[in-house]
C-alpha cells in the first residue's frame, strides 16, 4: 500500500520564485498545492501576466493551483497610512501578513496542516522577518509554518533556471504600485 503524502500549501508570489520551492517540497515528500494570492500586484495586466506564468509552471510541475481572488482593495486597506514607506519597510510587513494570513485561512479550510511561501527565495526579501510573520500566523490558525530558506543550496539560481527553461514571464518589481 502506498503511503499518502503530506500536503503543504505553498503561497506563490510569482512563477519565477515558486519553481524551485515546488520542486524541493516535492523532493521532501510533500503533495504541493500552490495558492496564488497577490492583491498587491499592480496593475491588473501585470497580475494577469504573473498568474498566467504560474498556471504554466503548475501545469509543468503537475501540481494543483488555487487562484485567489484579485482584490487590490484588500491590499490598500492593509497598507493604509504606509504608502510612503520604503521597500522592505512596514508596508511590506503588512503585505506579507495579509498574504500569509489568507494562505493559512485557506490551509485551515482545506484541512492542510502546513504552509509556506515562495517569497523567501528572493534575495531582496528577509527570511527571518518572513519566518516570524509565518510562525505568528500559523499560531493563530493552529497550523505549522514550514520555514525553509529556499535561497540556500543555489535555490535562486535553480528557480531562475526553471523559469528560463519554461520561458516564463519575468517581472522587474515586487508588484506593488508604491514601489514603481
């Protein structure tokens, strides 16, 4: 009898960042379900390009993709009063909290005990900060946040190689209109 795999919900910020995390998590024995929830992405056309790239990646990696609602007002509400913050500041923290909270909520609904995010693979993002946010969020939902620094062992290079192989759309900013 084949042992059932543990499921994990991977929040995907974009296809470029999620290629290697999907691969690594599968190698670790997980059944990966990808959740694309990014109301911070501006404009809508940019969001659609990133979502389409994620669809291509998930099809290639043979994993389920759940598409969250695109509702930028949720992000603007979370970021209210922080519009002038620099990148990596308090606005980003609120954005991470919003996206990881929605991910944890979905994991709970799906009865998935663990979640993580592909955001941490970016060399521009702080692993410790994201881990702290993920763990606090997990506590609220009685879940486990899987803190994996996907940058390690050439993860960023590996994820870029996957995206190049698939000719995935490459963005040049985090997605937030306040960073343009």
